[in-house]
C-alpha cells in the first residue's frame, strides 16, 4: 500500500506542476485575446484526474500534505507607487478671504 500511496503522491505533484504551467499559458492567451478553449479543456481534464487521485489517496488513509515548490511568476509588472499630488486652489488665498 505504501508504494501505491507514493505513486499517487508523485502523480499529484506532477499534475499540479502541469496545471500551473497550463494555467499560465491560458492566462497569456487570454491577455493576447486568443482562443484558449483547448488549454482550458486540458486543465479541466487534469482536475478530473486529480479529483480521482485525491479520493483514492484518502481511501488509502494518506492525510499528509503534498508540498510542491512554488515557482510563482507574477503575470503583471508591479505598479509604481502613486505620487501624492498636492491640491491646488483655483482662487488665490487673498481673494478667497474677501469673498
């Protein structure tokens, strides 16, 4: 049984990495206004397989978390901090006092 659990854990790890890569490709296609239905369908298939593997893993009694190294790459460039713009008065202070 331990061998089967280890096999499932390896497959889940590989699927997670593949899903992340596919999702990144899909987001790039969306940003370029391209059709991403093929990649989206593949991600859905991977999720279906993942769901079955998770159920089988739970049935075998494995509850330990599966850690995958995060290779997160931000898709957008960070926005520069906004400069604080000082409010300008339309009427000079001397004329505002008279009114």
